C-alpha cells in the first residue's frame, strides 16, 4: 500500500529541498519585514488638501513614504496645535506666510539651508527672501505657492467692470446676497484697502482703524451670511450668494473649473495675497525626508501638482514651475492667468503694486480685530 | 437601644446607584469643574496657562456682542420651542387619542428612525430643499410665487431646529397624552364640555408634566445647537455656540469660550429647574 511521505506530500519536495526552502524563507524574512517597515510616515500639519492623494500619492509611491496629514483652518489654529503637541510631532508644517515669524519666534521650526532650494528661479524677487521667512540671515521657511484675494462674484449679477472696485459689494441689488468668508483678516484687509490705506492696510492708527470699522459696518445690511470653506463654496454654487468678500480664486477657481459662472478679480484698490510656505518642524526625526519632499514640491513637477491641487488652486512661484504648468495644463495656466504677458498675471499684479501680502494687524491685536468681527456679525 | 431601619443607608440600593454616580462625576461634574477653573486661566503664546484672573469674565461680559448673542439665542430657542410644541401637539393628539395601538407604535418607531442618521447630514439635505433653486422654490414657481430666500435666515435656523427637536417632542407628547385616563376625558364630554374646552381644561392640565418636559428638551437642544444656525442660518446673528467657536478660533481663547459655556449652562439650569418646578407644582386644591 502506498503511504504518502511528508516529503512527497509537500509540493513534491524532498526533505533536503524543504529544509533549504525553509531556511531561505527564515533568512529572508527580516529583509521582507524591513522593506515593509521602510515606509516612512511623515507627519504633516497643513491646510486641507496638501496631504491629499492628488498632491502626494505619486511622491509617496516613488519614495516609499506615507503622509499623515493633520489639517487646520487658520494660522491661530495651527499655532495652537503645535503649542499643544510635544516637539517633533510634526515633520512638515505648511503655514500661511504671516505666521512663519511666530513659528520661528516660538522655536517651532528648524533652520533651512537656502542652497537646497531653487531660490534663484523665483518668479518675483520678493519670493527669495519672503517677509518673515528669514531671520538674522537664516532661512526658516520656503515659499510654496500663493493666491490672490479680491472681489469674487457671480457673473450674472455683477459685471466685470463693477467688480473692479470693492464698491460693488454695496450694490443695492446685492442686498442679502453678499457672503463673508468667516475670518476677520481677509475681509478687514479688503475694507482697509477700500478705505485707501494701500500698502499700509495692516498698519492702521486709531483713526484709520475706526474708519475701517465704520466702513465694514456699513456693509452689514448687504450680508447674507458668514461661511466656512464648505459654506462659501455652496453659497456661490447654488446662487444664494452673488458676491463674496474675503476670498479669491482659491474658491471661485474650483467652481469655475466646474462650470459655475463665478470669477475673482483684483479691484483697483488692490488685492491681498495669501502665501503658503513649508517649514520643517523642530525636533523632527525625519527632517531629511521633509526636506526632500519640499524640494520635490519646489521642482517643476511639484509646482504643477500644487497649482492643480483639487482642494484649492494656487499659483506657481518658480519660473520652471510655471513653464511646466503651461506645458502640462495650458487650460489651467490660462484660467489662472499664469501666462507671461497676461494683464491679470499674479506676478505682474505684484510688480504693479496692486497686491499686498497678507499680514497681521500691526497697531492692534488680533483679538481687537476678532472682537470687532464678532460685533459685526451680531450687528 | 435600636436604630431606625428606615434611616439606615441601604447599601444594596446604593451599590446599584454607584455606576450612575460615577458616570455623573466623570463625565459631568469633573468637566464642569475643569471648565469653571479654565475660565480663570490665561492664554499665552497660544498655550493655556494656569492662573486665577477675572479678565476673561470681564472681557466677555462687558462686550455688547456677547449680550446680543445671548438674547438672540434665548429668543430663537424660545421660538423654536413654541413652534415645535405647536406643530407637535396635533400630531401627538391624533396619535394618542385617534390612532390604534399598533398605528401609534409604528408612528413612534418611525419618529425614532431620524435619530439613526447623522443630524449634520439631515441638515445638509435642507440645502437642496431650501435654496433659491431648490425644491420648495421650484414648486412655488409653478404657482407663480417666489423665489424666497430661506437659507441663511432665521427661518432656515428654525427648520434646522425642527429637524433636531420635532420628532422627540412628538414622541414625548404622544407618550404623555396616551397615558391619560380616557375615562376623565369621557366624563368631561358627558358633562357637556366642548372638545376645545376638554383639551384646555382636561388634557393639557393632565399632561402638563410631559408637555413641560418636552418643551424643556426642545429648548435645551435648540439653545445648544451649533449646526442649524451655522449652516442653515448662515451664522447671521451668531448664537452662543457659534460665539464659542469664534472665540476659540481667534487666539485659541478657550478660557473665554469657557465663560460663554458657563453662562449657557447657568441659563439652562435656571430654565430647566423653573420648568421642572412648574411641571410638578400641584394645582389649587390638590392634596
């Protein structure tokens, strides 16, 4: 009678072959597990969208890393999250430029080596030494992208000519149809520009601040609501709001791509630029990985990813990035005016002095502005 | 010498009460005490630091916008309570006195179902219905009316509050009225009481406790709700929950937000205790 042996029943291997295979498996296991373990997790603190697959998936796959994003809304929120976390919690910090100074002052970010980044390829000379990004000749943050805030409107209710001034928000037909992005900084900055404070829009003395408050209060009867990102998006999309104060192409751009009749322009009084920059978290054990990712985002491919970001678009800051965008996605380059010679080219607007970098109030505290914002909302 | 057994603590009963006591201590008393303490803390460099300063109280309570929000929240929550009670009463009356036992059971089951879904999702669905290009305005358009602005208004906020509270109010009213002794109603009718007078002088007094409890629940839920005034009311005239959010957003002022929260709790306690006292107050001649 045939009795199957162990060796013959196991895939037809004899004992010697089985031992060999088993030994090989045992010896290679540590390498297999090490290969799995090599997927490095990078903790990212950022506005929503920066850690989403449309931006990072390709990089993750190519570099065997995994981003673990923690999203925030607003610079205050970001600072609080860092303040309440142990050092080294966040490897990569995406911050609004006006908060970099505070990050640095509090010792939350590492010094960066300027030579690691394409500072000689910037589209505007300001970007090489962006305000607040350098201290005592040392660099602490790398500008990634920007966007401009101005008059955002529904083309069916506001003409392009009317949108050339913030005065359009007071248009009688828009009563109850003007929405606010629920953050005091951009709206009050715009009101300051409307009051003619120009480059000094954040540096207001008592009289100027009182005037800005008065101007803002006069807009209250026009206001139909105060919204977060989703609400702003919905309000413009379903037509409840016909104009929006405090936003720009970062929201209308997404809707425009979707076919909605909305647009954003920089009015004659000027616009405000939001600027987003990457820093490396103090105490990060993955500083090299973080640096490598920032280098990628500053490369032409990374700049294109940033400009096309699904959550909200932003313009390229490097010449090579813009060239790559034009080549890869002419439609988006045209829509966002990132074409040399375009009159609404964001870089041209900065050069013409029509754009002012977003900042925090110089003579009042953020609390003063926020208190007024609460008063305004309840008026 | 002998001790009165009625005065001796019943350890068996006390043991069974322990879980609820612990629950209250851990999830209510503890956090409330911490919140009270926090209202005296200070925020330095976006980080809370322990202190005992009254600056948060003076800062919040001397601001006009706080009191505007406070009275607005009380007003809209009261309006919500009145609306919910009025809308719910006929439905609850019908379920309690007109519907069969099985219909009532099914109706209560159906009223519970909304609680299985996210309130936020239910609120967002109102966007489609209430927007200017939404379902309601489309239907009104067929008869030559509208469009009316319903989102980002007090009406929108009220719709949200009703979404949250109405099923609960109907359930509480129904259960209360269903437990009224039907003989008393029949007696009133036999003695010549009109249907309306029967409601006013028999049904409402007999279901007073349940009705007041339903109203208190409705008020508490509306008063503390953030979703409806923010998403359907457009944050126009911020309610106190929205003010809490605004306060924490700017400079992470959790201590000031704690002041707002404590004011809300004190108000709710006052209203709840007054309501409960009214609910259980015995009428004239009662023994």
